[in-house]
């Protein structure tokens, strides 16, 4: 390659790579918007958050593309000015569309900044939080059902005797070491011991309704405290993430707006000269 062709070739490579960066960002922004659910009442907020986070995280990509294109045009201006041949680059002049696109991105990221700040107050609608609340309600309902069943059992006058009979049967099997004429295996022994402990615990709870109710309230309070702690942690994480996205989007707004407006002003001055 001749040295006289190095600058035009370098300029062309930079412009092509810059266009690839810009087109890649545009394609990503379009694909990420599918399916479009911004106006959906149930998932609209979550869709907006996911989309804004994805686009803002890619926000530096078009800036790199614009920088490469402008460097390419700068190389062209130096090369053709020094060659005194009167030739011009065969690559079209895209500086005006580039600066308009940068200004447009500035407006888009400004919109994203506002939406991020608005959505900070809606982190409680997070699907993860709703799932935790539903799971907690289900478990709490099961605890209440177990309590009602134990309470009904404890009110049965024959229940203590039934439990004692079953405990005696288990003790006899454990003492004899045989079940239905066969030696007890280690697994069967552990299962019978666990059943015995469960029956004794059930008998004690049934004999003391106040203790049974106290245990229910203790489990419910522990469950609610865990739910509160988990949901608060998720809200804090979401708020921090949205704050990060808001600040990043604001910086991108300032950067692209400066590129766009300063570039347009520079082109206007060049046309006047």
C-alpha cells in the first residue's frame, strides 16, 4: 500500500466502523422494544424499566460510532487540504445527519432520565415483590389451616388417648426391633422415632391451646418479618439501580446534546465561510 493511500484508507475504515456502531445500536434499540408493552396497565412500568436499563447500558455505543466517523472526516480534511489535488472523498458527507442523530439521542436520553425518576416511586409494583407477597400469603394461609386442624383435634376428648396408644405401639416396635415379623432397618427406625417425636409434640400442643396459638403467631410474625425485609431489600436495590440509570442517562443527555448542537453550529459557520 502506498503511503499516499494510508490516510484515505484509514479514514474509510473509521467511517465504516462508525456506521456499524450506529446501526448496531439502532437495531438493538428496536429489537429490545419487541414486544412493545409500554402502555400495558399490568406490565407497562416493568417493561419501561427493562427497556431503559438495556438502552442506557448501551448508550456509549453510538458515541463511539460518532467519534470514529468524525475522526474519519477530520483525517479527510487534513489529507485533501495538504494534497492540493482538488480531490474530495468519495464517501458521502454524513456530518449533518450525525449531528441531528446526536441531538435526537440527547432528547431520548432526557426522556429516559425523567421516566427513571418517575418509576422510582413505583418499585413496589415489581413482579418479584408481588411473587414474594403471594408466596407469603399462601404459607400464612397454610399455617392458619394447620392451626385450625390442630385446634379441632385438641377439642376431641378421645384424641389424647389415641395419641398415647399410637406412641405405645411405636415404643413396642422400637423396643422389639421388629416390624411385621421382619427386623427393623435403620431407615424404618429413624422414621418411627420421628413419628414418635411428632406425636409427642402434637399431644403437648393439643393439651395447651394457648401455646398452640402462641406458636402460630410466632411463625406468622417471623414470616411477615422475612417478607418485609426481603421486599425492602428489593425496593432498595431497584431504587439504587434506577438512580444509577437516571444519572447515566442524564450524562448521556448532556453529552449527545453537546455533540449535536456544537456540531450543527460548526457546520453552519463552515457554510457561511
